């Protein structure tokens, strides 16, 4: 890797550490090095990768294997698909993708898992939740039915207040 190929205006913004090359110049809003290159604002790691290695293959993006957004060492960069890049990170998608069990301890695999709007759900927990919901619904509706029955048997209506004798 011939570092002399990198323009001096870019090199002056890099601090060479033992493994990573840390960008000390301007940053993007996401924390990556920012540089003006060929008439465009670009991420510094992408520019340095193109200078020293070559263009990033179509459909791929650069993943920082060192997990340091400011790093622009091509040895720390690997072309991967967007999906692979997201799953290697610490996002909600990455965190949930590695889960093997639901919070109740049921296995999230095979027949016990179902997909809804792109997310995985536990069938055992869903079944338990549904049964509890229906049980509460039946209990509350039977209470309402019992109150209605009591009103019909007593002969009073809900609109007519009952009075207590002796008052």
C-alpha cells in the first residue's frame, strides 16, 4: 500500500495509530471523516479506499471492521452488503437478529416463530397473551350480563334510581 498516492491535503488530516488511521479533519453528521473529492463531499474512508485499493464494488458498502467511524485505514475496511453491515453493528436490527430466545425463554426458531411486518414474534407468548385477553373479555362480559340479569329480575331499570326504604 503506497501512502504517497494520497494527496497531502488529505494526509494532513490523518493521525496514524498502531492499527487505525484516525481522521482528525471535518466530520459528517454520522461521525465519519468528510473530504471534498472530485467536486463532491465524500466520506474520507471511501476516498482513501478508492485511492489505495480501487472502487467499491457495485451493491456493496465499506464496513469498518475496527468499529471506529473516524478510521480510514483500508486494512480496517471491508466491502459488504448493506444488510451485512447493519447486522454487524449495534442497531436494534442487529441486536434482535442475534436473539435466539424470547424474554420468556422460548426458542425463537422453527414453528414457534412467526413474522409480522418484518419482525419475529414468539408463538407461545402470543398464544398465552391471546388466551389471557379472551379470558378477561369473557369475565368482564359475564359480569355485565349478570348485572343486566339482576336488573331485569329486580324489575328496576338503570334509568330509574332505586331508593332505600326508610330514607
